[in-house]
């Protein structure tokens, strides 16, 4: 009913503040489908305020993560969820602090690899790195998740320091993949 009242004024922006909080899963799915349809069919910009990351993944293209009243991180949902850069982003994307501080006990170099589409997510990158460049990499952590019909993900690789340049060069040559060297605390 509240959405119908808001639409009666023919708005350019629809603000949805915790639109799905305290709803059962079926009603939540119906409300999210309605919001998605309003955005697509009526061309109305929808701003969603929520603490539920599943809602963000389901209907949003862009996200801004606020921490104590300031923007901690913003960008495409796929980019932020694949490799959150801020502590607040990691807390929300990886609840339970999974992957927040991964330590490589071998003290080798570390590369964060971010997959930007389903094709790269399904590619055997670590095997190709070993076969094509003779570089062995250990997977410290890895994750994938579906967002907006694509599968995104990331890996944290441990690589011998003397092979880092070759590994970065090879990985940078793969389409829809980003790579960055990170320190021992991710």
C-alpha cells in the first residue's frame, strides 16, 4: 500500500527504507519483484536502504556502504561483492568475518584475483598459470556468488615472490579479470 501511495505522485525517485524487513521469504520476493518492475517499466530510480545484503544482490546495480554516517565504499554491486575494499564492506559481504583477515603462513607474495563474469569464474586459472607459465600458486581463499544473472568471485593466491611479476602479467592478460598485489592482511 505504501508503494502505491508513493507512486500516485508520479515521482522520479522512489525511496524504499527497509522495505522488506520483518517479511516472510515469499512476501519479500514479491516486494523485490515489484520494486524491480517499477524501476524497469516506469523508469523510476529506486533508492533502497537495507541491512540485508541478499536484497542488494537481488535488485541493485550500484551500492554504497555506509559506516558511522560516512560512505565507506561504493560502486557496482558486482565489484563491491566480489572484492570489498573497506572493513565495513567486508563485514557486510562476508558476515561472520570470513575472509576479513586471511594470513598466509608461508609469507609469500599474495595476489587478489577478481572475476568479473561467469566465463572467467569457470576458467581453470590456477591450472593455466601452472601449465602455461610454470608458476605454482596456492589458493588461500576463494568465493563465488551469483549477482544479476552472472557469477562473480575472487581468489586470494599465494605465489613465490620471484614469480609475482610473471603471475601478474599472465593474469592481467585474461579478459574480465582484475588482479592486485596485497599485503599479508587482506
